[in-house]
RNA sequence: GCCUCAUUAGCUCAGCGGUAGAGCACUUGACUGUUAAUCAAGGGGUCCUAGGUUCGAAUCCUAGAUGGGGCGCCA
């Protein structure tokens, strides 16, 4: 039987025998009896197993160490006067796989740094049980949201030929011999002899491919892994992460923000609805006030201001900032705007030279129809835009910014064959997860994080 | 890439120029309802590495390695 099921049915099951399988989180043996805290992976909670000398293998059971895998057969006993509503009175305890004495996870707080070095064992701690249960829930919620609105999911390619679209450094994909690659006449590496007959990289974004599908299915989204080879050392960057990228034809920037706002609210509501125990734990041990913050965001209207308005607010703030804010914002500016409004804020219409080539040029010729969503406690979690759908404008912008128009001819063609005003955004999945769980380092919301100089496991 | 802080037992940390410490974990024992149980005893150390200063270095100095935090780049 699964513990999750027993949790909802323990009243009906009172007095009946059940078998549970799981891992011992903590063990409190005494002289003639003892207690095992068992987690079977099906829910956040543990169940207390009580055993005594009536067990055939009482002496062996007394010696069970934390981390051991066990099978318990016993009776469901209601315990309304104790901290837990029910427990299991064991009739049989079978050790399925004992844990050696040097099992490193103890029933106490460990540092995140230590647990990162034990990434294969950390899902057995309360914190990571909560985080990864919510991660799974959030994945489901994303698909629910888009599928229920008729969006088509597309698996955008992980290996791409797009060399650079301005999103950052890329990982090269190659089968050439690193010691003796073939060279061309000028002495440079000859990638025409590489596996795909050209230079290829891991994707930095599925957006361009999503745009192609949006011109066929209208509303589409991608949800998959993304790779950046930047040597960033921060708590919000990893080399491999997941992005959600919806793309919508016949949709302007306002419509884009409507979908984004609905999505963020939906995601938070789903977590609030289905992860009570996890959020309660996180609110207590990770971020005091997490629940209140999420509830407020789930019910509040998001603010919408232009970049020009945001700059005005910063200018009138009477606060001294270390960095200039006329063009792009640093985290200190984002924090000020968030505390000013005390709600999620969309900032739109950014100066064109701070943003990517595909964003639609506004009539002022100075700004583009870009949008960043700033969220209290999470910083920038979404970046999006209305795309430049006018062929000549796009071509001009690409030339100005030195983007290879030959390589991206297929992307330009989309503007010649039935172009539409269209928009989309990218949600950093792990950043959303940080925002929802209160966990402050992105390496602690991804199962096996990859960062510069670190690819263990 | 830049700036900072750290590295002492399996974990969390104290010690800051004079014999290597505590709590938890582990092992053993006590305990008839524990909730990160409690109590007692025991085992456990390349004080990150390499140099240097000193009668004497975990402690002071130099370099390096690894990790954390901040900034930049971004999601």
C-alpha cells in the first residue's frame, strides 16, 4: 500500500493490516520497543512505525540505521492524542536494503553546500522532498494551463545550427577529433566534415522554432532543456536548465501579457492547492511568510508600466543607486520597483539596443515591444516580446546587429509566407520554482545541477 | 571575468602563537510512548595543499586548490 493513499483513508483502515515499503528517515529505539519514521516516496509526510519485542527479529530491527530500505507489515492504529493522526503497529519488519553506518544524511539540518555534494542522497531530505514534489507539480500545471487553452506542445530541437542569436555562449556539438580536427585551406577547423556537415550547438532557446509552429497552429509552447555556456557564478544561473516558451500568432504585446499573467497565477494556485504540506514546511524552514506572499500574488492584479515610466519612478525615488538605470535595470532597480508597487510588475517597451533582434520596433523608432516580468522575491522570471513580423524591418534589424541572415533565412521566410503579428515569452522554469518554494539558489531546485567546472553524477 | 568570505572529526562549528575541542552522527550500554527523544561511555583528525616566519604554527605571511556570497552576462 502507498502511504499517500493511507493518509486519506486511515480512518476507514483503522484496525486493518497494511504493508508499506520505504526508507527510514529516523529511528528511536528504546529497550523493549522503538519507533521508525518511514517515508515511502508517495507523499511528503513520514509515518511512525511502532515495534516491540513481539517481533521475531526485534534485535535486528533495533539496529536499523537511517537510510535503510524496509518493508513493514502492521496494523493501522489511530492516535488522535499524539502529534500524528495515525501510526503503524508493526507485526513484521523486513530489512530490504540496510544502510551502512556512514550514511551521511542525519536527522538534522545540513548545509545546502554539503547536500549539493551528495546530490544522489539529498532527495531523501525534507527540503528536497518538498522541492522536487513541487517541481513535478509545477511541470504538470504548465502543461495543464496551455493544453486547457488549446496550445499545441512542440518539442523544439536540442541540437541546433543557429550559431548565435544573442542569447549567450553556446555549447558546441561535434564528433570531430579534438586533437586533430580536419582543417580547411586557411587552417581553420573544417566543420563541413563534422557530423552534421556544419557547426552545431546545443540550443539556447526554442523560440525561433516555436515561431514557425505558431504560424501553423496559432498557439504553441515548448517546454524543454536549454543550455548556456556562460561562466556565470551566481545563485540564478546554471548551464543546463528548463524553459517554457509559448508563442502565439495574431497576438500583440498586451495579449502576451494577459496569457503570462494568467499562467503565473495558475501555477501559483495549483501549488497552493496541491502542496499544503510542502509549502507549510518551506514556510517554516526556508522562507517565513512564503504562503502569505504566494496567496497575495495569486489574487493580485499585476502592474503594467513602460520602461519610460519605470525610469521616472527610479528618478523620483530620492534613493541613490550604485548603477545607472537609463537603459537596463540591475537587481537594485528591480527591487526598488517591486517594493514600490508591492506586486508583480510588467515593464514594457525597452530601448531597442538593450534587446534582441527579433523584437518588434515601436512607432517611436527607439523602443521595442519587449516585456520583462518582475516578481517580488524572484526578480526577473519572464522575458518576452511581440516579434517583428515585418520582413523589411526584421531584415534591417538583423543587418544592423550583425545577425547572419543566410543562416536564418528560414526564419525570415516566415515573414514572407503569411506573416502575422505574434508574440511570446520565456519562463525560466527553475526561477519560477525558486519563486514558488522560496529556495534561494537555483542549484537546489534542479536534480543534478550543472555549472562551470561542475558536472558530477 | 571582477570583488569578497570561508576551508579544523562523517555533519555543524568553537579554538586565532604554547599537548586537538563541543554538539549531532557512528559503536556499546541505560531507559515501557518517543517525535531532530533523552542519559552515560567509547572509537574517530594530513587542522585544504605547498612554501615561508618563529624556539614553537590549526593560529601569522605568500602562492595555489575547492566551496559560498555579491557584481557582470542572462532565464
